[in-house]
C-alpha cells in the first residue's frame, strides 16, 4: 500500500534524494523547504508520515514536532545532523517515532519510514508474490515453504523489487534504492551480480520471478509477459 509522506528539509539535494527513494518505493511525496504553512500542508495533503529536519529556517524543528503531534494520527521521523544524546532523547520524548542522523543511507531511511507505517497499520508487514511470502517485520522470505537464506544486501534488494513489483526498474534505480548512492559514477555490474545471486536462491524453489527486460532493467512478477 502506498503511503503519503511529507518531507520538510531545507537542503535541496537531501530533499530530492529522500523523495526519490520514497517514490521509488511506491509512496506519494510532498516536499517543503521549511516549516512555513505546515498546518495548511498537513490539512491538505494528509500525510501518513512526516520526515522532519530539526534545523530549519524560520521555525524551530522541535516546535514543528509539537505542532505535528497535536495535529492528528501521523508518524514523524526526524532527519537531522543534531546527533547529541540530549537531542535524540528530546526528539523521541517529544513524540517522534524514529530519529535518523545525517549522513544517512537513503535505503535505510525508507526502511525506517516503512517500519513506522507498519507499526501504525498503514502498510502490510507481509507481502505475497506468487508463492513467495515476504515478512518485513521478521526479516524473512519464504518460498514454497522454504525460508530463503539471504544476505543483508539480497534482502534489501528483494524488498526493493517487491515494493516495485510489476514495474520495470533500471539498474541505476535499483542501485540508488538499495545502496543509497545518488552518483552516476557507479559500477552497475554490482546490480547484475546481486540480481543473479538472488535469482539462484529464488529459483531453487520455483519458477522465475525476477525477469530481465532487455534494454530497460528488471521486473519482479509472477509470470513472463
């Protein structure tokens, strides 16, 4: 299930990177560079989760956190460079559901946002594709009754493909979504290597689920087109 995520972050590169990761995972994203008019944005957009920077121009992030927590049933993930223990404790005690410190991994941030969504009951913890069952809370993938022995990277790759199931995603999209890098100067052969390894483990227990779409990328689906 797609969720609505409001990102309040004054750094344009970070804002766009977070938005790209969330959109790639299938979520609808609204972006704001500061806290001006946040009450109106929340009423109009009705976010399920807000990703909130604390050091914003014009309005203090902790003050915004209080406004957000009093405005309804939504989750808040703080994303900030303020890494001191007192700041972390203040954020969590003020009602934040999670606290992520910069620099951060985009894929991990998306996973943390989705963990908050699952705790809120906004997205399903278990997803099924054909005879493959992915339990994201337990971190387990089962096919035809067998638990797949996946590495941490293979698990992230599988979760990414499951989130994009039915869509064709390029190697660069996969690299950005799984490894969190935003640069074009990457070795995309790494994607092929991990796709091949994941395929071998999936196909030990059934037919092909991860399909190559020539010239475009890969798609996870139950049947060949």
